[in-house]
C-alpha cells in the first residue's frame, strides 16, 4: 500500500511542537473544540492504561466484542509498520484516503497552533470514530494516563489498569508509586474500574485514588481470579457472579491468560453492550496481536535457519517484559533446544533490566541495529550488557546476518529456538522484512 501521502502529512505534523512528548491536555481540548468536540460523539468507551499487558488486553477485548457481533473502534499505539494501524474504524484499519483527509482537516483546523504529534493524531482518531457508526470504542493510553491525550473522555463505560512497571521514567516518575499515580489518572468517579496484577507499591497508590473517587474497583485476585490449567489448555475465570472454564487465548505465553481475564473482567464490568460467554470463547480463539510472542513461519527469515528451528517475535522492552519472556522460554526443553535472543533496543530502555531475567535461560544473545528515527542503542553496547548479566553476547550487522550466525553455530542434535525481541521498532523492521504486515 502506498502511504507516501500520509507519511508526508505526518512528518509535517511533527513540526508543530518542539518536543515529541509534552504531557498536557489544554492544546488538545482547544483543537477538539475547533473540530466540534468529536470525543463527545463516540460510542461507549472502554479506556485501558498500564505498562505491560494493555495492548494484549485491548486486542482480546476487541476480539470478544466483535465475536459478539459488535462494531468496535480501536485506538492503540505505537504502530509496527504503518501509522494507520493505530486507528481501527469499526474493525478495519483506516484507509489511506480517509486517513489523509482526516489529517488534513485536523491540520487546517489547528491552523499552525502549538500541539504535539500524539495530540493531533489522537484528535484525528476521534474525528474518524465520531463519523462512523459503532457499538463500542476501546482506547489504549499512549503514555501514562492522567495527562495522556486519550484522557479527555468524561464518562467511560469502563476503565482498566493493567500491570504497572518501570518504564518512561523521564516522563512519569522514577518510582512505581509515581508511575501508578499517573496511570490511575484515567479513573473516573462512577465508572466501573478493573485493576490487573500490581506490586504492593503500585496497588497502594491505585487504592488511594479509588477511595478519593468513591470507587470500588474490581481487583485481580480479590474480586476476579484466573486459574490456569496448562495441561487442559484452558483457564478458569471467576468473579462474584461468574465461574467459567475458557480456552487459553491464541496469543502465546501463560501471561496471556491474565490479560484475557482482564479483558473478560472489563467486558463484564461495562453495562453498555452485551457480550455473551459464547462470544468470549470465540474471541479468545482468534485474537491476534502482532509482535507479542508471535510465531513466524514460512518467512524469508525462516529459510535462513536450519530445519526444525523455531522463530518468534516480541516487542517487549522493559524488565517486566523480560520476566514474561523468561516464563515463556522456561517451557522449552534446554536439552532438546538451544535458545538465542536477537536483540535491538532504544538507548533510553533498561537493557540490563530486560536481559537479567533471561540469564540461565538464553544461551546466546545476538545484538543488531534498529532502523528508526529515535535513539537506537549500539549493538556493541547491548552485547556487552548481555555479557555483564551472564549471557554470551555478540554483534551482527542485521537480522538476516543474525539468522545466518544461528545456522552456522547450530548443533545438529539441538534445534535452535530463536526469539527476536527488545523493541517494537525492531519488531516493525522484522514484519517489513517478512511481509507479515498487521491487517
């Protein structure tokens, strides 16, 4: 698909504010007023914040709502390959002509005023959603919550906060409590609220905010529960009025049962649309969320690996993501398989924090550069970080070269298991190479 027109527009919109991130809502409210307040014309909204798991929760919630026959608008970030992935209008990624027209309208109404890139593109999403009929709108917070551009919805149908972890400390604070405070900023008085697994520090802050608002949130392992049954490939969800055995979601990793439970709790907390149990079962079976422990098969990269090799892709990039990957990889027989992590990261991420949980699980790390307009870490730095935490780290010039290195060093008696991870930018690069474009 030719996205040159929207790409040029997006590049121009980036020049409207001197910095990419400047958390505030005043500029956005001003533009929304000029656009006749599209954010007030949306179908019922479910608003989801968190550090880890919010994307998978949103994808699962969308899947089960669509399985129930509902038309669903979805706003997510970041994208993997093309920006339009962030805006799904009634289930479909916004078309290039519509996207260009909406962006041009927002640009014209803004009239050169100071506004950040995320703010004006969020306004564009709201405008697209307001003009298309739908039954539900799911908004994923971009950064934080309290001052995030998505936090202009006065009365959501439900609010969810997934696990809060250390990330984006420069903008949200350098403690879990501070970050949790920002995430809790999306909670609204009188709105059904669901809370995922939290550390004691984060939970204390969330509880305090809920008390201020007079809320009684549905809290993981207090009001709703998930009991995995790996042998049966299922899990049991329970809350005060429901107990149901469900199939494990199609997304890989045991943690996805928690995310599925979170989605189900949100579906049950809202009172705007009906989502029967049959739709939940169906949605769990076909939910897709690219670059979240996504298996790649039959691609160009697979042909560079030996027969019997497995290849996965993941965009997780913080210490909590490293813990999730450790749990996933721990299910692989170390006698039968060798595990290699091909890693690329941004400089601002905690490379050692991400890698440390993988020591003793991953046999080799191959660091590669990332093609992006931010500040990618040097592969040599990442290889050294791996070595520092006890994993053999080396460098390759690109992902294809890393695959060839795995093949050259492969033990004929131990099939390679390869995970490409550490960055959504790297994941996007890989999806371009393989042609596995999100749809």
